[in-house]
C-alpha cells in the first residue's frame, strides 16, 4: 500500500471526495463560492458598523456623564447656597418652615416635661392646603393639635 504525501491516506475518502466534486454541478459550485464571498463581505461590513456604533455609544455615554456631573455640581452648589440663606434668615416660617435647624437643636436640649408635643407641633405645618396632589392629613393634624393642648399623662 502506497501512501500519498499530499492527499488523504484512505483510498475510499479520496474516492468519496472526487465523487462529491463530480456530483455537484458547476453552477451550484460557483453560486456556493459567490454566496460564501458575499457572506464574508456582509460579516465584515456588519463588524465595521458594530464597531462604529460602539464608538458612537461610548462617546455619547461620556458626554452624558459629563453633562450629568456638571448638573449635579451646579445643583449641589445651589443647594448649599439655599441652605445657608435659609438658616441665616430670621423668619424661616415665612416660607413654610417654623425654625432653623440650629434653633430646633437649641430648644431640644431644654428638657421640660410636657413640652414634647409642643416641639412636635412646632415641626408640623398645620395650615390646611387644598391641593389634590397631597394626601389628606386633617385627622393627623387634629390628633397632634389635641395632644399639644392636653398632653398625655403617665
């Protein structure tokens, strides 16, 4: 048995390969080769397009992150300014709050029995508002007012 150096070693495999080549018409073989080339070109084009999309998405994401960070820094700065202005004004109740945080902390250190409900009532806004977006808290408001007037006794 002589083995071929550049072909299949099995004689039957060589015959089967030759049969396959002879059985397939020339037009189908050409179509198959053209189809293979077309598919390779489409794959290459889709990879290029995908890479372009990835780069564009990465660029857009970086720009969005920069805008978001700038907006957050602006909001932080504005909030700090607003907080300082709020706590420095003498009449904080004009804009809906009763007292600044420092005044509340100073009052909370003074422990007098029976003044707990007064402190709670001081933090609550008892002005009824006719807004359809807010919840109805009239019952809670009346309970807190009655507790402020007649505190619970232990």
